[in-house]
């Protein structure tokens, strides 16, 4: 009697890894949406895009599973003609969701950063990266389905004679290079402005560090591109498994680095430090846009307090005032705004209010008054 160990072929290993990543990312999507809806009470375009990216990754995983069922991960020449054709077709479907999903992940990051940056060239750089990524990804997806005439010849070459119109592999390598550049750009870019924010050093490191996980996504993108450039397409079902694994890893890491910073309000609430956020849950939706109550003091002059935004400026000087003013601001509840107090890092005693609707200042009892 002989004993042996069960070994999964590469296709099953790929499917298991993809489902594990999909489950983790869906949990991350749920936590982000919960934070934005019930803690912060604000959902932006980047949050919708993040949810769609998670859905596209789930579809990517599901169609990879279908392809594995037909033979992805096994030798092409050992499969039946029907199985090899179906396996390639479903990888095309899966790859379409992977390409667009990767672009959507970068769009979500770009929209998130556009809420933070104020410098003109920062905004131009972000929009350029996002637009080029979306354009090239859409073009590559279209070319993927139009490589041959007739179209079916690209996934059923043994039974459907045709003419190859486009060499898709060099195009995919080019997009992979650009995608990796964008991953590194989005990982490094936040460090240009995060250190100038008025927030604790530890929070700066946590915020920037979470976004900088994009470096890992860039590394996955480079590996995917190198693997793709060296693949032998004549054994497609076996040789393309590493490519899909690294494509999934790149999207997954990108979603992690996008999702972690937005969970900060939930983290603070869980630690009992997010009292301002917990108050939102008890308020009526009509008043959910009220920012938490805070005291402000001008370090240069205790008797002067200023509140400023792009449309309203108020200053008050009264030598008889011996306690700080308390400001109530009605503004959009954006977790990005909550971690930013002064983008330029200057003008002590100035509070910048984004999208301010109404500002009211009055004095309150101050127990430390002499």
C-alpha cells in the first residue's frame, strides 16, 4: 500500500488565492462603507468607486474560477478543444474586469487625494495620472477582444482560422509599466503634503504609511509585467497562471492602501477617542454635517481669534475677553477634512473650514480663567 500527498495544480492554487483576497477585500469594502455612512456620515465619489473596484475584483475572481474549471492551470495540449477554448475565453472575461478594476482602484485613490491637495500642480498631476490610466486601460480592454478577425479566433485558434490584427502582448507590457509607475506615484505623492498638516506625528506616519503600501502594489505590477513579457503563449492555459496571480495581487494591495486611511475614524471610535464621530450617529441626518465643538487660541494674541475660509472672514479683538472662543461650523462631514486643519502649515490661530455654510463664534466659561 502506497501513500501519497495531494497536490493542487497551479489553477486550483490560483483560485484559492484569489478567493482569499476577494474575501479580505470585501470585508475592507464593508468596513469603509460602514465608516463613511454611519461614523462620518458622508459618502464621496471615491467611496463609490472603491466599492465598484471591490465588485470588479469579485467578478475577476469568479471568472478565474470558471476558467480553472475548464482547464486553466493545466497543459493546453492535454485539454480537449472545447475545454481549451472555454478556458481561454473565460480568462479574457476575467482579464477585462482585472484591467478595468485596476484603473478604478487608481481612480479611487486619485479622487481621495484630490480632496486633500490644494496646490495647482498637485491637482494637475493627479488628474493626468488618472486620465491616462483610464484611457489606456479602456483601450487595452477593447483591443483584447479585437485581436483577430473573426474575433473568436483569438480564443478558439484550433477550430477557427483567422487573421491576427493586433499583438496584444506588447500593449499589455506597456500598460503594466505605466500601471507600476502610477502605483509608485500614488505611494510617494502623499508625503509631499502630509507632513505639513496639523495633526499628531503618529497620525501622520499612520496616514502616509497606509498610502505608501502602494509601493508593494508597484512591485507586484513590475513582477506581473516581467512575467507577461516572458510568457510563451503557445501553452496559454498553463503559462498565464502567474500573470493572473500577480494582477490580482496588484489590485488587492492597491485597495488595501486606499482603504486603510479612510478607516481612521472607525479606529478612533473603537478606541473611545472618536467622541466627535459617535455624536453623529445620535444626531438627525439634517444636522449630521455639524463639525465637533472645538476651542481655538491665537498663540500670538490671546485676545484675537480668527476663522477664515475662501468666502468668509471674521476677526474679533477685545481686551476684556479672558477665555477662548468656541466655534461651531456647519460643513460637510468628510473624514479627509477632519484630519486637516491648515494645509499650508502657517498662520497660527487660523482655522480653515472647507465648504463652510455657517460660522458662529461666542464665548463660554473657561475653568482655567484667572
